[in-house]
C-alpha cells in the first residue's frame, strides 16, 4: 500500500520545489547572455540556443520519465532528476566551450523533465479531477513568480560574481530540493498504477493519443504555451530594440505581466472549481481577444500596445491551463505519470517547435504572438458545439 504526505504544508512544499526547477533554469541567466557570449567567444544567438535545447530536453525526456514514474514511483524519478539537474549546473559553471555548455543544458533539461513529470503525477495521485485542475493553476501561479524575480536575481549574481554564479546557484537549489524530497516526500503512486511493456515502447501513449478528451485539452495547453513562449523570446527585442526603450522599462513591463499572471493564477481556481468548462471557454475567449488587440495595435510604437493584450492573455492562460490540464489527466488515474509525460512533451517540445516554425515567417512580434493565440479559436468554437461534453465534461473525472 502506498502512503501520502502527512500534511498539506509538506505536499505544497514538495510540489513547489518540483515545479520551479524548469522555469528557474530558463529565467535566471537571461541577463547574462551578452557576458556569456563574450566569455565563450560565441554569438548571442549561440547562447539563446541553450534555452531551446533545454526546452527540447525537458519535453522529449518526459517520454521516458513518465513511464519510469509509473513503473518505479514518483520519488526515485524526482530524486534522479534533481541529481542530474545539479550535475548539469556544475558542468555549466565550469564550461569553457559552448559545446560543453550545451551538454550541461541537456542534462539540466532531462533533470527538470523528471521533476516536472513527478510533480504533476503527484497532483493527480493526491487530488480528484476538479481539485487537480485547481492545484495545477495554483502551481502555475507560483511558476509565474520566477519570470518576475529570477532575472533580477540573475542580473545581481552576474554583476557581483560573474555569469557562472547563476549555474552554481542552480546547483545549490538542486541540493536543497534533494533534501526536501528526502525529508518530506512519501511515495504517492497508487498501488494499482498500470504499467506494462518496455520503457521506450511508445505504444503506451496510444490510449491518450486516441482519447478525444485528452487530445483536445492537451492541445490547448500546447498552443497556449507556444504563444507565451513566443512572447518571452520576442518581447525583449521588440521593446528594447524596435521600440528603443531601455532595460529598466522592459523589466518594469515584464514584471507587471508576471504580477498579472500571479494574481490570475490564484483567482482562476475558484472559477475552475465552479465550472471547468465555463472557465475554459472564458480563457480561450480572452486569448482570441488578445490576438485581435495585438493585430489592431501592431503599428503603435508604445510598449502598452504589446503588453495590454498580454495582460489579457495571461488571464486567459491561467483559466485555460488548469481547466485543460486537469481534464486531460482525468481519464488516466492509473497512468498518471505516462499521461503527464505526454502533456509535458506537447507543452514543452510541441510549443517550442510551433514557436520555431512561426519564426520562419519573419513576422513582427505582435503578429507572431497573435498567430499562436488565433490558433485557439477553433477550440473555443468546439466548446459551443454538441461535442463539448465529450471534449471537456462538466462533471469530475
């Protein structure tokens, strides 16, 4: 028989640590890009690729991490991931070549994917469908603190100790996370968890891929994440280069958006608990509204023209993510790790591929973001059709 954490505080502490490994490894060292490029004698574009390879590793690694979590349990997968993440941090901190840094980021991505899968499998283990959706949204709110705080802290670390200090900090964070999991987490994997076949047998994902409820809701998380990813990667250049605003103004707008995301992610669960389908409809409508505003104001040479629609999209993301992710996982209580992994692949690697594809169109930042948000319009219409109950049921489960 499996056991569960003995207190809500311990559960929250465990989930918080597990969920922020990934965003922390992305946002902490963003201010150090130029210094790193100079130090390693490469272009800034090479350093930007370390983010892409990290996200690709996070996504694809879940194809293995999910089945491992279902076979061996959440705890050993989480611990292994944290150790790998720490090793990657050390390797990045001592890297003298760009290729070594890329290898370090692959290791960190694989480590972060293990903590990501473990986190959301624990959520599904510990809460029913309705509460798991709310919990995912709360966790997203906590994740939103990272873009607001990590770049500021990373800039201080870089100025005070050099760019390598960012990766040493990630290593220390891994050590702390390891201690927290060892001390407080007791395995939550259900005793009747279904697992069969070889680890690399992709047929285990067939039930999810063939399930309309899973695919509908998982695709929403992927498209929503792709739009947010495009914003994160294009906003600095758009505001500071195209609009010729300084770093402090960009930081202020970026922080304001993070605050909106935080507030939205802690308000959204109330609506999700009340009616998940209605919350999702509202979230998708906000995405489409943001896309329309981006297109209408795309020629305005002021940051507010980009950021006001993004504030609206952040609220839409909070309502959509918890609603969709929780409902996608609902039919797979006995394969929560595998289902969580597939969502992770779509949300990370899928979103990354979509973002890279739209970059080839050479669109301005507002238009490129709007394209991703408009892609959610058909899903909004589907929720108004007769199939809405099949795609995203009102009831739990």
